[in-house]
């Protein structure tokens, strides 16, 4: 049987090829084709949850397959959105629900939630708001013409070079994000776009003015390449997540350690605090394994656990490719030592994506109980 480390390396050595293999599987390809063809037609939450095939695909993409049956609960998640800090999704300890509500943001985008593109509709809306602040009504003919021209042409821009070279489009976008004072500094804006926002230490993320990070997120060539100006989270984002989720599930069916390593790798760039790890059972399992801590430590005082993690791990390593590689090499080696040739079926219940407790978290169960009443 291939070791945990070797299995993990085989998958991650060419992650693009691994994902393509998954995407080309007949069942995955069929479900993805249906999803792509139909998600853009959905204009309401009721339509979304009523199409079981679409809804099931979306839930799996976000690691929520175990909650597909709980449609009333998920309607509550979607209706509240994420803008209000007291929104239902924001109050749940499991941040997968917040991510789901962000992807299918009917609360903010209404009927356009499944076709919303930050580079297109999002930027046009911001441009109109900037004009309103300046006292310009949207039915000024010039402003309307500029917006129509922008929406008609931005989707054809396939690179940072093409974006910066089109003065009309670039000026429109810069004004939309309140960055007109940098219009003449295209070299700086190129660095902003090339760095993207995935890395917390990217140029955009280091700016005190958050508009730069918002701009880089809207025109995310760094992450989406030539699809940056047509990318929609509800379609393209969910499809990519579905493939990755399937890849991790298949790996886990053979070796749970590989699945945990892949999951940690996917989450690593966002980890800056020990409490983020402690709130996610899969991440916490990886950390305890690396540090040689028994599972029983999970019942210890939460602050004490956070202190132990911080004392022994440099979280900056998770944003560094070499540091993350060393960490996961250590994990897969330790996992192999602890579990040997044990098959996935005989391991403890699947830990992936769960909050502090195994299975469905307490706050979810309580909400389901109230919905039934």
C-alpha cells in the first residue's frame, strides 16, 4: 500500500492534472454540465433549493453534503446573507455556511445572485455609486453610455496587459473603486493585479486603503487568469470547489491522512490564528498529529490549546510554500507512523469540514429543532 506521504505527493505534484482527472469522470462531468447549464437560470432561493440536483451539487461543492436534507435551515442561511454581523450565517461557528451564503448571495444580489460578476455588475454598481456621491444622476446620457460600453467590452478582456492598455475600461474601473489618483501609475496597479489577494502579504493586502484589495479581488487575474472578467462565484467558483471536494473525498476513501493533508493545504493561506484551527476539527487533527498531542487534548481549555499551538508552530509558515511543504511532510510522516496500513474505513468518523464537535454542530441542531416547531 502506498504511504500517506507518497499518496499526497502523487496528487499535489500536479494538482491541475489531478483535478482534471476528477472533472473528466463521467458522473462528475455529467453533474457539472447540468449545473453550468442551469444555475444561471435560478433567480430566487426557492428555485434554488427546489432543484434538488442543483442544490445537491452546490452543497457538495461547499463541503455541506451532510446538510442537503435540511433545506429549511439552508433557506435561513441564504435569506440572512452575510452583510449584517448578526446574520444567521455569521453567527454559526462553522464558516462553511458563511462561504455558502457569500457564493449564493441572494440577500445582496437578488435575482442576479447566480450570474453576478464582481468585474462586471459589481464594478458598474460601484461606478454609479461614485457618480451619485459626486452629485451626478445615472440618467446623465454620458454616464449611461460609459456604463453600457464598459459592460459590453469588459468581458472580452483576457489579461492584465489588455486591461491596462484599454484606457476607457481601466479608467472606468479605477473610478468605480475610488482610485483615480493612481490612474497614471499603471506600473503600480500592475503589481496590485499580479499579486492578487490570496496571499495575505500581497501588495494589495498590505495597503492601508482597502480599495486596492477590493480592486484586485474584482479583477482577479492572479487567481482566474483569462476568466477574471467573466468569473462568477455561483458558477465558476462552485464548479472548482466541487472538483476539489471530490478529489479530497476520493483520496480520503483510500487514506484519511491524505484527505486531511489536502484539506489543510487548501485552507493554509487563510490560517493566521490558532483559534481558526481549533474551530475546525480537521485542521485541529492535523495540528495535534504534527505536535504529537493525544486526541484527548481537545477537551482541554481552549485558550490553553491555542497557547500550545502558538508556542510550537510559526503560523507564517502556512503562507510560505516551502514552510507549508515541510509542515505537511511532517504531518503525513507522523500520520503514517500512528496509523500504518489502517484503511480509511476503520478510522474514526470522517473529520472533514466539521466544527468543534463531530457530526453536525450544536448550533445547527438547535436551529433545526426550532425550524421543525
